[in-house]
C-alpha cells in the first residue's frame, strides 16, 4: 500500500531525520549519476527530493506520483513538474526516459510486476533506472517511524531476481542510510559522519536502503546475423578463375 503524499512530504521536508535521509540518499544518486545534461529525468513514487540537483541541466524533469499516494506541487517556487498517474500506465511516451529513479514506488505497490512493466516501456534502450528499496536486513525496514518501514523490504538477491525476470540487467549497486532511524540529537548531528564511515567499510551491504542501477535488456532481432560470427566469410570457390565461354 502506498503511503500518503502528505505524510511523505512532512517527513522529508519538515523533520530533521527526513533531511538527513535526503542528504544521504541524494549523495549516492549523484555519485552514480553526476551529470544529466540534455537527458530526460523521471522519478516515480516519491523520488522528487532526489531530482532537484538535475533541474537546471536536464532536458526534462518529471515527478510521477501514483494515484494511491496522491500528488503535491513540486518544486516549490518553480513551474510544477509533478504528475498524478496510474502506477501501471505512465503518461510519458514509450522509450522516453533516459534516467529513472524509483523511491517508495516499488516496495509499496500492490502491483509491483505492473510497475516494472511500466518502467520497461518508459525507459530508453540505452537508459538507466535506479531502484531504491528498504534493505531487508537493515534497521530502517524494522521501524515504521520512517517511510522505509512500510511495504516489502528486499535483499539484494531478491531485487536482482525480480528485475531479471522483467527484462532488466543489474549493473551496479550501493547502499545508504548507515545512521540509525532515530530522532536522537546525537545521531542526527553525526549522520554525515556515519554515512561516510559506512560507505568506506561496507559500501554495498549494511545500509538501510539498497540502491540498484539497472539497464533494459534489448531482445535480439530474430534472424539478425551475429556481429562477430565469422571473422572472414568462407568462400568455397575462392581462387578459381571464371570459366571461359567459347562460341559454338
């Protein structure tokens, strides 16, 4: 079940813990995708906190929010780019998206297979999608005080298996949220330090969320010749001269 957009807004924009989460996860997104100049950037679920750094350089930025969640205007003080949509049918052209981010969009959906199908339709052949989901073994998935405590948490193997079954190829993965999910002042003040320490000690496994980048697997065209099949075609009659035709 999707969370309510007002609850998500209040957590990310009106609590100190939510701002810590924004900073930690967005840093990892920017490390994976430092530049989006001329690209079409789309977020699904509640990914808009991660899209702000790309507003100035990207060709288009769109925040898709599922109907079960609700929608809010975003970004504040600028022309709205957030759209309410059916989670199974997105209002974007086929193969339009160069970079796609899902946060609070897959694990909270009642139709995760349909969401993945929508991702595949929207993603360009050379595009990349980043899935951000609660880590099944992490502390954040066990606390319903944050949005990562809702829905179905994943292990890395589970997420990779589900993506492969829908035509995606996992490319690389990182982790985030190494600080505990608490409002205690000490942990909030030292959150950035714990993120740096966690990334240096266990950059892929121990965080509260798994961040997996994937590409779309393009099926081979039936009957198309293999690009590197034969380095040199086999010429059975090679070296023979043309037959001489004599007049009758």
